[in-house]
């Protein structure tokens, strides 16, 4: 297993570095099981992404003029993702929403830090349960650990599987907005994000887009 470490200043920088490096440091294979069975993807064995200033705007990647690559996400979509993180409301076609698990935990973590102090290792927000393994498409985000240190709230999310092209920028932007809300409620400053995954990948139908955006030859 190869463990990669990305040090980035902000969210767009983290996305660009991950996209650029995956073609040299990722593993290419065909999916045996999952929503894209039979499709090829290239994937990091395991990656840790440390983002020191995730609140710097813009939160999502920009596409330079003339690049001829569609934006991987939008702030409208990020806002929709944020709603799925913080509310348990579920549409008829949805198997789950993250808010089913996170909604009550978010408020409990805020209360824990406000009422009992910042020096604890118990403020972890879990996603999914023992039945998640039976879902056709289990939750990708499986947990958000938190830490208040040096007067700032930091997030440490873990993704079991993570679409780098469009999911990564949408998910981290949504989590950043959540972190800003929680930091304000607790009464501390907004801090860093240290994200990790054993499944950060790009599907083959996005390879040319990714190479065009990063200036790699196809």
C-alpha cells in the first residue's frame, strides 16, 4: 500500500494537486462490485489531504478561460449537499441521507464543547451502522472526527470511497460550511481539514477532462 500525503492551502488547491498526481501515483483497475461495475478507475491506495486554510474563498475549483472543461461542481450543488449533511429529511427515492446520522450529532458536539470544555477525544460524528454493508450503495462518508486545538475547530473526515473529480470539491466545500457554522456556535475560530480515504478515485470517463484541466498530455 502506498500512502500519499497532500499539503494544500485551500480547497481548490487540494483538488488540483490530487487530480494532477493521481495519474502517476494511482492504481488503475476495473470495478468488480459497486454502482459503476465494469468501469475502470484510477485510485490512490490511501491518501491524507491536509488543508490549512479551507475557508478561503472560493471554496470550489475555478476553470480558467479557454480550458474547455466544464466545472466539476457549483455552489448551488454544494448548498444542496450541505442540506443533506444537516437534516434527516429523505426523498422517496433516497436510501439514506447523511443528516439521518449527523443531524443530532452535530448539535451534541456543539453542546459538548460549549458545556464541558475543548479537551476531549469523544467529539466524533459517525455515519452508517452495521446494516450499511447490506446497502447497494453504502455511504461514502463514514465519519467526521473533530478537534478544538489552538482556539480553532478542525475537521478530520474519512471517506471509504470518494469521487475525486466532482465529489471531492462538493463534499469538502459542504463540510467546510458545516465547520464554519459549528465553530461559530461553539465560539471558536474556524480551523483546518485533514481528510483521508482509501478510495479516492477518478472514473475513466473523466480522465481526459482531468488531464486537460491539469495540463497533462492525453
